[in-house]
């Protein structure tokens, strides 16, 4: 059990969800492997190359979905048409839809938390209010939290769909503070995306803790960084704004 925080420690901890608490990257890799298994068009195709292609298309189209330029269903079909066409698949909307539905079913079934995420939330919950601030659809993020066994550990879920703006816009963070009855000074934001989670939090006076799982370059030296949500004691110290203890 973690020690009770005193008045100098944050009382509210905000988390990003995708690739911070929910392991989207490895879930998506596993889902792609399942979805393409046995298809001759993908014999000899490097899964990591395919995943990188998938990620680039997703990163390009996801903001357009959040902005309302595409429906979720249309965007998913177009995304897989772009991914599959170079391999000779997905050349018709029907074919792309069929693959997309199969892939999404795999993605849902294979969802997993980031290592250490659940124990961290369980340790923080008795002494902190916990919020999720995420750029995604509310229903999908609620489903993820339920599947990962995290719903009861979260005091507020703040989504870009509900607020109408995406991180790093200050408004989504202001809504999070309002919902959790918190001031920026008593709040810390943990997230993996430098612009959305670090720059966005700094802009409203919230101390960020960057989860750098994938070897990115820290642009600001004064921002605290972790590379994992484990071990629990070290991550807790970082959340509380203390250095790691010297010896383990």
C-alpha cells in the first residue's frame, strides 16, 4: 500500500487512456496478426511494417473523425481500404468492411492494459481522485475501461467527443478540473503523447508526467519522465513529484 499523501502532494491524477493505461499499440499488433493469419496476400509480410502503415493511416484519419468529417464507420472502411489495397485486398467497400469488422472483433477481444496500470490505479484510488482525459468516442472508452476492469477506479471520464475539443486544447483540461473539483496546482497529468498530454497540461498549469514507452525525445528538461508504469513505488514517487529512491 502507498503512503497517504500530505498537503504538498497532488490530490487528483489525470490519465490519458490509449497507450497510457490501455495498451493500444500491442493490442493492435496482435489484432492485425490474427486478422491477416492464413491470408495468402500477407504471406511473408513483416507484421511490424504492416502495423506502422496501419498506425500512420490511423493517426492521419483519427483527428478527422473527431472533427466530424467522417463517420466512425466510413473512416474505418476507408482506413482499411488504404491499408489493404497495396496487398490486393479491400478493393471494394464491401471487402474493406468485412475485413474491418473482423479486425475490430479481434481488437476488442485482445484488449489488454499497459503493464502496471491496474495496480497503479488501485493503489492511487484510496487517496486520490482519478480522471481520464482522452481524445476518442465516449462509448468506446467506456467499453475499454469496463473490459480492463478499471471503471470503478475512475471518478470522471472526460472525452473529446463530450467536450467538443481535443487535447491539447485547454478546454478539455478545464472541464476535467471542473468535474473533479480540482485546481491545477493539486493535479498531475500522466500520458504518453507529448503534445496532447504534456504540452496540453502545461498550458493550464497542470504538472505533467510523460510516459515515454516508445523511446521518444523529451523536448523540455524540466518535465518528469517515466518509461513504464512499473515498479509501482517508483511511479508513485514520480506522481507525487519526488525523485526515485536511490536504491532498490
